[in-house]
C-alpha cells in the first residue's frame, strides 16, 4: 500500500480536529457543571475573592481605629454650596482615618437669627445616647492635612488651632472645629444659648472648659501652616450677622452661668436622610424657641414691631 503525502496530511488534520473538539467539549461540560453547582453553594472561597476586590472610596469597613463613635455636628443654615463640598470631603477624610462616624446637619428652620451654639446643644441632646464624642464642625472649613486627627479626645481637642486656622489667630480661639467627648460636653452644660447672630459663643465656651479644669489640646507636629492646613470656603457674599441690639453687647460679653444644655428650647420638625456624593447625612430640621424676656436680640427687627404693636 502506498501512503501518499496528501493522505498523511489529511489523517493528521482529522486527528487534530477531533482531539480539539473533544477537549473543547470536555471544558464546556466541566465549566457548565461548575457554574450550576456554584449557584447553589455558599462557598467560602467566594468570600475570599470578594476581599480582594478594590474597595470604592466611600466603602466603610469594620476595621475602625477604635470602638468610639463620632457624631459630626454641623450647625447650618443656607450654605448649600459649602455643604455640597463639605459632606463628601469630610466623609472620605474620616473614612481614610477609619473613624466610625455619622454626620448631622443641624438645620435652623425658624426665623430667628442664627444660633450656632444652641444648634450644637440640640445636636448633642439628640445624638448623645449613640455617640461617644462630637465634632463641633463649621460647614465651610475643610481639613487639608491628613495628620489632623479626628480620633477620640480624652481632653477637648481644638483642631482648627489659632496657628493653623486661616483667619483667627488669638490664643483663646476654639471655634471652627472642636472635638469633645460626651462626658466633658455634659459636664460644662454645653454651650450658652444666649448667642443669636455671629460671634463670641465659642469664646464663652472656652471659659466653660477652663472653669471645669479641662485641658484644651491642639494638633502637634503639623508641618503645614495658616494657609494650607484648612480650606475656608467663605465667599464675600456670606456676610456675618454682627448686629447688636437691645442689651446684647453687654450680656454676651459676660460668662453665662445660667443657660446651656439643660434649658435649650426647641422643636424637631423632622429628620431627613440624604446622600451627597458618597456621603450619607442626617439633616435635622430644628426650630429653636427664643424666650424674648431673656434674649430679646434673637430678632432685632422685631424690636420695632413689638413697639408698634404696643402703640
Ligand atoms: N453658619 C451657617 N449659616 C449662617 C451662619 C453660620 O450655616 O448663616 C454656620 C456654618 O457652619 C459656618 C459656621 O456657622 O461655617 C460659622 O459661621 P461663619 O462661617 O459665618 O463664621 P466665621 O467662622 O467664618 O467667622
Ligand atoms: Mn466661615
């Protein structure tokens, strides 16, 4: 029998083709079987695989740096653009530090002048059963330096220190961003409720902390300075309400030993959960109640109205 070259080629080709088809068939059968059985099993191997998947920035893992829980309390009214930047930024910043936190926007919805201190008192009262410490946090101040630590403070920790804040540089300044634990805030009866309009409520709080022999601590070994540690998003159109009416000036210059956490009057209008970018927030709509016998300056314009009414 004569075996031609052509026949050898045909034989090899057919042989190869059949082998290939068989391999493909086998692979398909094995894969199909695996897929079908995987659907029904709770394979631990799958969990291992998930751990290797890159986590999105907003992913909050359970590996917090401590067991303490932080409530970020943001006194707020009509600063929407600032809030849009603040919320996702601070959420990522705190997640990077593995801080177990929730953010509360304390939205003042009554028509009195803004009262930053009373809003923080309300925020504290509403959250204290679930949180170990608070950050009194301006909405327009973003921490830029990663070494600014938001961990649990054993003593009040003034993050926006005078040597780091872009605008306020006096020694007793404790505004902007202050961390304080639940016990200490309760101990000093929170903040005074007498400060309607802009300013001085933080200076009065400084005296409360000092009188209680608390040690105000501040960030150390920060290599950035006044211009690059924080970003202060404060546009020129954001006028500060510095008006003083009635006897506001005299009263608010003095230490307040009467008002605070125990007598802040308010109504919660609603709680709303919202998400800005990656940041989940709770908006607390707060109607503050002003006792005009104690602080008539909660509305300067009503001065005339009251007089007119009386005439
Ligand atoms: N704030 C607000 N709406 C106002 C006034 C003040 O939301 O109408 C809040 C906001 O969180 C702001 C903080 O109070 O960051 C401090 O006020 P502001 O920025 O006017 O004071 P500054 O520290 O710049 O002097
Ligand atoms: Mn500001």
